[in-house]
C-alpha cells in the first residue's frame, strides 16, 4: 500500500508499505479522505512543534474516513463495504486517567500521526488501515466520505465547548477562524450560544465563520479597533475561545471578557506572557483543552443527521499523488481552509 510519510522537514514522500490482515475485534479499512491538520503542517514544515520532533520517518494524518474492506474475528457491528468515520483516539482504557473517563490524557495513548512518543505512532494517511472496532463510526447514506473526515476537527471543537461549561444563552467570542474555529462555531450554535462574534486576520476564514453560524465577524487587519467597543463596562463576552494560537489574541481577549468569564485556549502556540493582575482582578478562568474522546461519536451524529453542515469548511480536495502540493496549499491561509487528500477508495468502491 501507499503511505504519506514525513522523513524530515520539507521531505514528504509516498512510500510503499506492507499490509496486514485484521486481528480479532479489528477492521481493515480502505482510507477514503484525509484532512490536513495544523499538526501535520508543523511536522512537514518544521519537523515538529515545541519539544516534539520527528526522530524517524512517520506517516502523517489523523482526520480520516474510509470503507471497510475486511472484518476480523468477533466483529459483528460492521460489514465489508460499510462507510465509516475513523476516530484516531486509541487510549488504553486501563490507566488511571482512562478509569476517570479522561481518555484524552491516557498514559498509553496511540493517537495517529504523533511524534510525542518513540517509536512514533504512525499516522492514518495510508491506502489501507487496521483499526479497532471501537474506532469505527457508521455513516448514513446522505453523508459524503469527504464530510465524514471532518468528524475529528469537529470533535476538537466539541471538547472545547465541554471544557467551557454551559454556553447556553451566552455571549461568545471566537478568535481564529480556521477549520477548528469554524467548526467550533457550528458547535456553539448547536449548544445554544446567544451571540457569537468571530475574529480573524483575513476575510476568507471570516466568510466561512458566517456560513457556520457566527452572528458578527471582525477583521483585525481592516478593523484594528474592531473589538474596542466590546471592552466597555469591564467586558462583554461570557466565554472566549482562542483558536489561533496567538498570544496577542489571548491577551487582547482579557479586555473584552466580562468578570468571572471563561477563556478556553485551543490553539497550540508557544509560551505566552499574560497580565496576571487582569486575570486576578476580573476573576477570569483560563482553561486548556486537548483533543477529545467521547465527543467523536457526537460529532458523527451531528454530521449524519445534518445538524451541522461542514461543507463550507472544505476548500480543496486533492489526489494523493499531489500530496506535497496539497500541504503547501493548506499552509496558505489566504487560499485554503480545510484541504483534504483523496486516497481513491470511493472510486474503487
């Protein structure tokens, strides 16, 4: 089979790898579509992020959908030819964090395409993939395999909403309107946010944010004072989601979040210096959010039932043999939102 493997920064290759049959409780899947994530771009451009570095060739990718090609012994819930979304979350289910229901903090997590441990966990950008039965989530007939590959980034947004607590009836700010921010906005709409204001530095992502349910948008390049009015009376927003990874965006949010408001940071940026006196005097809560686990099933249900329409987020779909061009396009935020790679499974189904 073919696999999309990062050997070093700017060294992305389509390698041949052997295939394996599914074991008991496993499925063999032909991968259909895979979305390029920010972490995939970090590996391709820089060989990693922070202290996480590629130390051996690693297949990338974790946002995938596919078609079941074989079922292992004991599998009864899925059949050959069935279309599925594939959760990349593979916790051990046995460690202390899994026992507490915090699967995203599993001590033995095998999340696809991650160099956080060595040997690295190989990614899902391959023609064929062996998965555990619990990773498979059935699709209905109306949902395309391309849209199904959005279940993973949507899950990230849904987990962030869980971390914020109730957003029902609240004023919400979202900074950073890439694919995660845009899908988060759709989740906020489902969760009953009263007003969603989206902020970015480009018109394209803001147009997508409006399509996903934002009530108002602010381009801080053309409207540098666009948030100033929201700072009146100690702030306007009950909840802020920072999805850009910019410490400047995080700091500016402190001015517009109301006292005792909640700030959830999603974007993986570098170190940030924050005015602690402002956090203290306004009694703000700063919360992190990392990956997901149970939210994946909810994301698939929302997509299956048409409760969230992810189509506006998908800007480009490119064949596997043009994968390097796809990665370069995904890095150009002036042109692209979510760029997906087509592995061709749908054409051979």
